[in-house]
């Protein structure tokens, strides 16, 4: 079985028909403290109908700059187009993708 680091280093497909941003509440330990934090797991559906793990990202910021940086990272890993993004309640993630598409 491949490690998470190996999976995250793989080249991604150029196009995803749908990308799901699934919110998960996670207990994160930082400096002897455990706190609940939102984490988004990105799963993409490519044109061949295959699901692919894109990444998991903590959401501890209140601006879209964080998500812009993540989409830049995804672009450098090979993604050129995301047709539809499914995300429940993260306005910063939605705005970052809209802004990123306009660049």
C-alpha cells in the first residue's frame, strides 16, 4: 500500500468534471493542545469516471488567499480545468476558485 506522501506527489489529471470538497471535523494536536478543526478532503472525478484523491487541507483561515495558494499548487501538479466544484459552506473556497478561473 502506498503512503499518503506518495499519493500526494503523483501527477494529477488535466481535467476533472467534478471536484468534491468534503468537510470533516478533525481533532488536531498542536503544542500539547487538541482542538477541533475543519478539514477539507478534495476528491476529483475525471472524464473517464474515475475518482481520484486530490488532497486534504486544514481550513483554519478566514480569507480566500489560502485557497488560492492551494489551487496554484494543484495547477502545478497538472490540473488545468475543474468543471464543477461541490462544496457545502466554505465561501472562501468558492471565491478562490472563481478568482483563480478568471486569472
